[in-house]
C-alpha cells in the first residue's frame, strides 16, 4: 500500500521524508503527484503495472512506485526506461534480492547500461564513470537504492544488516564503453543483439583497483596484467576466495589495458578463461586465515569456477588502473549476474 503525504511546503515535505526513513540520508526531490505522473508517462507504461516483488519486505514494485523513487533520485524522463529495466533485473528471483538486502556483507547492485540504452539520458563510460559528476549514472543508481528502501523495505540495522555498508549502496551505475572495447558489447553475451538496449546487474563490493604499469609492447605484459587482475579477484580476505566458486565478478579494463590484451591475441573468452584459471589460492594458505570458511578438498581453491561468471568489459580512461568488483558469493543462486532489456520505443513524448 502507498499513501499520499501532505506537508505545508517543500521544506516540510523533505523533512517529513527524512523523518519517515524514506531517503538515503541525502536530500531528495519531493515526489509530488505531477512529478511522478510525468515519469510514469515517460516510461510508456501504466502506473499500476507490476515489475516484480522487492525483498526483504516483498513490496510490489509498480511503475508508479518506481517513478516515485526516480523523482526522489533526481532522474529525468529519459532515464525512466533504464530505471524500469534495472528494477526488473533487481526483481529477478535469480538476483536473490531478499538475501542480499539482509546480509551483513557490503554487497550493492551494480548496474551496467549497454547498447543503445547508453545514449538514452547520457550515461557515461569514460573518465570517472564510477564516481560523481555524471547525472544519469548517479540518479539512475540512486533510484534503484531508493526503490530498495521504500518498496523493498531495506533500512540499515533493521532489515539491511550490512555491518559497515558502503558508498556503492548510495548509487552504482555506469555505461560500458563499447567504442573503446576490442570485444563485443557485454549485453551480447546474454543473447541480445548489439543494437539492443539492455542492463546487466551484478551484486558486488565497491571497486578494487588493479595497478599495472608494464610495457604494453612486451607479449609477457598481457600475462602480467592478467595475473595482477586475478590476484585482486582472489584477494585472500574476500568472500570470493573462500566461497567464490559459482559466484560472478566484474572486471572493468581501462581502454589501454583492454587494447594490450587484444593486441596479444586475447578475446573476451580467453581473458575470462585465464582469469578463472589464475584467480586461485592454495588451500593451505586460506586455512591459516579462515579455515572454518573452507569447503571441499581442492588443493587450489578457485575464486570463480566458471569463466562465464567473470564479466569483462571496458570503461574509464587510459592509465595505470583497471577495476575489479568482487562479489558476495552467497544466496540460493550464488550471486550470479542478471539482465533485462531496456524498452526504449515505449516512452511517450512529454508535453
């Protein structure tokens, strides 16, 4: 159920939303009926259409409720198709949203905007793509979080039990840089055509930097880069190291690092296979740190058992760093990636 709140003015309305626990702690745009209706119209869908249930409170995510979260987050009408797709992905049972919202781990949804949807609303894939200053990225990721709070009912210390939380819980959304990538677009690995708009959603920790400064013309540099990235994936203090197995991780190579790999004959499949093979730890070393967490009997414990669960894409600017996003590695479905199409032709022209 949802109710229409009343306040004396905009300032009072904002304070009411804070007091009711409806915000992420930052100021929001007050979701007046007119503002919400405008974003519902921009979605091209009826407001009462249900996009799915959001745990742990199992609230029903209708288009109107999602539009309310999008207004509060500062979204523009052009962002609504991506927000809707993101919520559909969040509500996919394979994403294990209830368990992810309730865990003590710092996991957060990371939304990657792919294909034609990148142009919609101006999603950014270059300098600072994971940081501040990009409205479409920030507002869209924030809309998902506000929906998770107000529809899913996840509030810190009550139902969201993340011990420390993390900045990625405010907003984590960016676009893939398909133009700078030597490999096919990420969403095509899920069966979409290159021209389609889609989002790919992973539950991850915040970004971990992978530092590499080797000679890009040396064939051995490609192996060294892969070893650096694999070492970050298999970090012996991370969940992936102990129960990664079937979980997914994301690797965002900067354009320079991606070009190096391609120059030396590495397509995406080979990169995935090499990282899966190299991101391992000796059982003995892990046993000395967190022995009670280990399962199975393998001498070398893989952080990601299936190469297809190493999701490789390109973003950012040339330089020393690429980024790894480890995962939670838990939940009934093992913290896999999910995806959804962005329906860009349904949006109505706003008056």
